[in-house]
C-alpha cells in the first residue's frame, strides 16, 4: 500500500514537472481563411457571416455545424449592435502602422502627438516641452491598412493614462534613457539616443547633447511618473502639471483632425533610436 502511494505520488510529480510549450500565430483579419473581416456598423452579415438553427455559415460559404464555432460566432454577431458606436470609420491608413522596437511608425506617431498635445496645453503658460516619453506597452494593437475604426483606436490605447508635464534635471532624464537602454527602448520624441550592449552611448535633446545641468520639460503620462514600467520620471521634479485628458482621447482628437483636413493616417521612422551592433 505504501509502495503504491509512493508510485502514484511520483507519477503526479512527474506530470506536474513537465513543461508545456505553446506556439501562437498572429493572423490579420483580412478574410484569407473564411472571408471573415472586421465589421463596421453596416456590414455585419457580410463581414462575419450568419448563424441559423445552430449552424454557422462563414462569409465564404463554409458551413460549421459542430464544436464551439457556431456558439462563438453567435455571441460575436449578437453583440455587434451594442458596438455600433465603435464601428465609426475615423481615418484611412494607406499602409499599416506597426508598433516595434527600437522605433516604429505607430510608436513615433503617438509619442510625437503626445509632445505636440502637451506643448499646446502648457506652453501658453510659460512652460516648455523639450522631449516626450511614453511606453511601448501602453500601445496594445497595431493599425491595419485601410479604414481605421473608432474601435481600433480605443483598442490601441485602452488605458486611463493622463497627459502630464514634468520638469526634471538632465541627470534624471539621462537616468531614464539609461534605463531604457538596459530594459528596452520606449517611445521618445524630441530626442535621439544611441545604445550599444544595453548601455547608453549618447543622448541628444533638440539636436544638442544632453546636459546634466539643464532642466528639461518632459511630456509624458502619469503612469510613468512613479514606478510604471520601472520609470520614475517625477523623481527630482522642479515643476509638474497634471491634466484630465487621457492619451487615448488626445490621439483620437488628433486622428479626427487629420481626417477633417482630408489627410490619411500615415507616419515615418527617422532614426531617433539607434542600436549599435558589435
């Protein structure tokens, strides 16, 4: 009996110690499998298909009778009326905007707009924005080419992170750049940094070498002020201003303004972050 218990216990421990590996694949909702695409407010059946008598028919005519597919499809289709507001087309992107390190079209667009939006709020009062910093992790999804929905922008920046301004010594800004070099580069605007072997090689702000003795105005979000993603941008602050504007709302307003001007949503990379190789 004791021997049996030992054998059973050994078997349980062996099973628990086995590691499981999973492989995830990312697919664009471009209709390449079942012709399912992202719906807007008026084309739900065309984009998602239909469910009748427990049978799901995909947009390409493929029929699913078994498994969880019909139930999942029914849930997705039934919720669309409640999501109609989010299906508004707010912009058009000729090419996909992708988030990627060390810099990317999407991250550069967001942080450059953060710079401009905070500057517009604080500079009339005498403050000056020199650099903007936000975190890559706050950008949750890429933007595919084509029509950009309100849903896409809400999903891209879903967190309640508020625009703010902080004035800090050059030494503290250097610490922030050094932390980025070590832990992973974040989104920066108004600056250029060079990194090698996870060490900060050089940093420029406004085209000039970072001066440890100077004070710099930083546009950022409240999440990064005191510990978010390891940053403490408020450390040593000489001035501070918090707003009640969420970054997602600010970016949405910027995107709507582009569309109102008849401009597409597109952006660029410019070498603001350079990772040197051996």
